[in-house]
C-alpha cells in the first residue's frame, strides 16, 4: 500500500483553516480517499491545530503541533490521531513542505 497526503492551509491573522486529502492506494490498485477539515492557530514560529474527518459518519480526528522552519517553507512536528485500522490512538512525527502554487 502507498499513501499520499495533500494538505492545504490558509492563514488569516493568527488563525489557520484548511483541508487534508489522504489517498491510500491498495496493492490491487483500488484507492480510498478521506478528506479532513483543519483549524488552528499560529503563534510566532509555532502552529497548533486539529483536524476532523469531513464525513460525519466516519471516525477520524487528531491534533498536531509544528515548528515553522526554513523561512516558512517547512514545518516539523508531532501529531496524535485516532487510527481506524488500529482502533487506537497513535502518535507520529511529521514534516510538511511548501509546494509552489501553479
């Protein structure tokens, strides 16, 4: 299995909003996509936010804190989320990198 997570975040003052689209491709070629809403705040070089599955019928939520680095082009941090596969709370290190807009 392979996965791709495309996260889009917009900042308005100290508040952030956005979406995360997570696509999982199974070995048989079938894909599964989940979309999450993101809300949070920025203070100095820190970002703290939470996300919730946009599909109200599916479980899926978590929170994370990032440190903004490399002139705002990268965020390194840690997240905690509910894993549907494991039916448990899972923690993980993350790195988000800015992509140039088309």
